[in-house]
């Protein structure tokens, strides 16, 4: 018992007096002004749906997971969102393991209210089978270090984690269409949650001197303050929730001023979160694309089937005019740059088409499943024929990213698929054996093929 | 210094060591008596290190490992900053950041009698000296020095106290003056009391000065001298000292333990050395 007494963080009378005196001159002990937030840093881990937020010295981690469960009886069409907080004892000497304390429950409740009441997370899209099976999204908040203002930091962490969380795609199947099949992420791209807006919590601390208000209190200020208020707003200045649990009484004008300030801060923080999430998403997409050159074999068959399918589509616009353009655009580099205007020869049109297919396959959730759709051997041959020439360009175009997705698809002259089978197969095997190739490597075979193919194009 | 350790391939003095390292090969020093300080242990012929830190040596024969941590282990003779938690009939219960609360006898003040017991309420910050610190027992404190004089111990009024690590406290107390205090003292006027338990108290006339000093010190533990001075420059620029008033500068380094003169700054080194210096840092602008 005494050890515990010895380990508690204590406040001296000196500090209390000093903090209040300094606040009279608008000074805070860490040098901030009264309405400045501390530095926010948002980090993500490789796992989807986890975020770590540092707000000055405060560290919070959030994890999002989802499970299929039965919905509530009174809301059969909606998924559920639940929040669990854990105040780890390493965060503060006064936190104890075991049941969540009152403060922990309050924190979870404030964040939950901000998300649920404002319908920020779309729960209806989480419904799989009405009345039977819905997604239950669970957000776990772990407080790692208490440097003050846990609510705001935890809120940002929860939002960042929800924005980057991807749930597996599922479809209805089975004999009666009532069975829910959950597709693993390798098979189908997981889907993000639908989040309409971001409710940001902003906490204010009031001190015994009536008009002294500070935003984002630190640990010291929290120990000294007389009362606190948390306002949850989104970037459009809609108030999602307000929490003022006890503490000193505050004038109405002060509250209104706080809400105005909170609106500005919410906008700033929203942009920060969005930027962090965006950079994480692009990084993740790049990671996925880089993986594909090593899995070329699979893609060939996939692209092949797509080619077969696309043969039935009406041949779009760029007919012979594209062929003439080929002579002007020879280098691979040019091709990669401008997929639409480029490669208008027989081979290159096929290139584009297949690249487009491949890109569609890589880019986002696709409705076509390489494992489930059968592979027609005729189509496969056809694809190999055209594929051989197109593989090198495809690889570099892969590495370019999504900006070319879909654009090449319309460029499909079906009649050129069955061209020079032998050439293509030879080059294709060459390509297969060289796993990761650079741009330069890709260029060389192309040039060789150009020599061979010129007689074919004149046919 | 290095010659004594010619037996070992690499002398570890002033190097960073981690637990398990062999500090010295004792077989080569069989005819010497050496004194082992904290975190060193003799295992037969080998001196092994128990804690991570810097391996230090001082003539003629003292070795120890200096480590920095947020916890404080009470040691007799240390001067620390304590917070009064409670007062009993005979003692004040004081928190000194150790594993147990410490006792400060109500009579342990200069000229202390039953009639003039100071009134320390809970939360009072006091500068005290550790008299006894046996493992398993509550440490004992005193507000007088060994000879019974007050010597600046006692309650610290106003100002701001912050906690950091023991390594920072030792750095602040080292001689010659550590760069951050030196740089701050050239431009600002403030009082500072450093406890070996990682607590530092700063006081000055204006809150902005206190804030600048406190933040400067808090961020200076792992910086090199140049970095410390650079940081202080930036802080001072932000503070805009152009209109600070003049005061006198006094620096009185002494090698004996003396009672106070003007402003206070007690410095005590690690448990291997006992010297105390007094310091007043003031402004010149």
C-alpha cells in the first residue's frame, strides 16, 4: 500500500500556483499559447486498421477489427460499431489493470457517441444478410502514455484506424442464396468502411479564473484545472457531441467561443488525418503493384481470359490511325508515358488492351476472379500470342501505378490477336524467366520484336 | 589511467557498457585495492557490470557505472527534492521518488523544537538531505546539513518543479557548469534547485523566464554542448530579451560545503565524490 502511495505522481502547491499565474499572461508551461494544439503525428502499421497517434507526450493506439454477427433485433439492417478502451498501467501510475475505470469508460463513451450519433460510420452498408448476418466493427483503444488530453488523441487514433481499415468482401452463395461466403483478402480486395465525415473531439480546460480557457491540456494542466469540456465537431462545423462532466461552472459566452475555436481546430485536424491516410493508402497501393511482376504467370492467364471476353466487345475508336502512329512512337519510354496516344500498332494495341486488363485487375476490387473463372485453352493461346509482345511494356506500366488503369481497355483490335504465335511464345518464355526486370531490360526485347514484326504489320 | 588497464584489450573507461560486460580483468591488478561503486560486481577474477551506463573511473582507485533512470534509489548523503504527503506526530511523510515514502522528523530543522514545528501542508515542496537509506526501510531525511545548520534546506516557495531523470540531475550538478545552465545564466536571472532524485525546481521573477529555463533544461539531457547552446539561443530569441533588467552576476565556486549566501544552487555530485558548489546565475544584458 505504501509503495503505491510512493509511486503516485503528485502535484505541489508551487506548480498549481505557477500554472495559474502563467496563464494570466497567456503562457503555458510548455511554451504554447492557450489555443494551440500540440504536434500530432499519425502512424500506421502494416496491418490494416491500426493507427498510433502521438499528441505531444500522449500516445494512443487504435485497432479496428470486424466480425460477422447477428444484428440487434430492433435494427436488422444495420451493422454495429463498438468501442473498447484500455488504460494500460504503463501510461500512468494511477492506471490499474483490470476493469476500466470511470475515466476509461467516459473516454470510450465520448468517442463512441461522436461516431455513432452523428452516423459518421455507415452501418447500413455493413449489413450482409438482413436479420441474420451483419458486420460488427470493434475499435480497441489502448492508451500507452498519458501526457494529457487522452480523449482527443484517442479520437484521432480511432478515426485514422477506421479510415484505413478494410473488411473482407463477402457475397451470398450456397444453394438458397442464404449462405454468406467471406472471401479472403488474397482472392478479393477487401473493402473500406464507408465513413461520411470525421467527427473530431476538441477538449478545453477551464481554470478557477473564469475566463481562462486552454485547449489540449497537458498532464500538469489537467491536474490543476477546474473543469473540462469536450466538443466533437466535424469539418463542416456540425456539432456531433458535447461533453462537460462536472467541474466548474462556465459562462455561456465562453462556451460559444470555445465552440467557434473548436470548429477551426477540427478543420485543421481533419486535413491532417486525411493527408496521413492518403499517403498511407498510396504507399500500400504501391506495395501491391510492385508485388505483381513476380506473379506474372497467373496474370497471363487472367489477362488472357479477359482478352477473350473483350473480343466480343465492339472494337472501339482507334483503328488504323493508331497503326500509323506506331512508327512515330517507338521508344518504350514514350509508350509508358502516354498509354492512350501510344503504341498504335497491332502488337501495341494488344499491349494496351492487356495492360488495361491487368491494370484493372491490380487497381481495385474486381468482379472477376482468376481462381473461379475457368480458363479456355483457345483464349489462353490467343492471349499468349498477344501477351508475349506486351509483357515488357506491361511490367513497366505496372510500376507506373493506377493512372493508366482502364484507359487502355478500349484500345482493342480483336483481329490482331492471333499474330505471330512463335515470336511471342519465344519472347514470353524469355520474359518469364527474368523475374524482376527494369525498364531497360524491357526495352531490348521490344526492339528485337519490332524488327520481326514489321513484316507482319505489312501483311 | 589507461596504463593500469593494460591487461585488458580495450579499456572500457568512459565507454558505454551494458549488463554482462566485463569492466576490468582483475587478475592483472592483483596487488591493488580498488573501490567499486554502483552497478559493479566482482565475480571471481572479473568485474562485471550490472546496469547499462557509462563506466567511470576516478583516481586513485574508484570505479563505477553511471546510469540515468527515472527511478531514484535513495542513498545516504544525497540532497533531494521531496513533496510532503502527510504529517504525523513525529514525522512528515515525504515522497522522494523512491520505492518508499521517507520520514522527515519534525525536529530535524535548525533550531527546531517542539514549539516551532513548521507547518507543511500536503503538496509542499522541500529541499532535504537523505540521512539514512537502508534497503527495506523508509529513508530518513533532514532539513539540516551534517553539522546542524539550515544550509538552504527547507521549503521552496513559488517557482515551478518538474521531474526528469537522475542523469539529467547529475549533469546539471556537474562541475564545470553544464552548458545549458551556463548559457541560460548568461542571459537570464533565475534560481534553481536540483535534487539528485530527478526533480528540478526553477524560480524567476517572470513566468516566461521560468518556462524558458524549464523547457531548456528538460530538453538538454541528451544533447551535446554545442547543441545545448544552440537550443538555448533559440529559446532566448523567442523570449525576446531585449528589455530585461540588469542584475549583478555572482559566481562562487567553493570546494567546501558552506551555508548559503544569495541565491541558491546546491550541487552535489555522485555518491563517489562529495563536493558542493554554490551558484548564482544572473543576467547580463
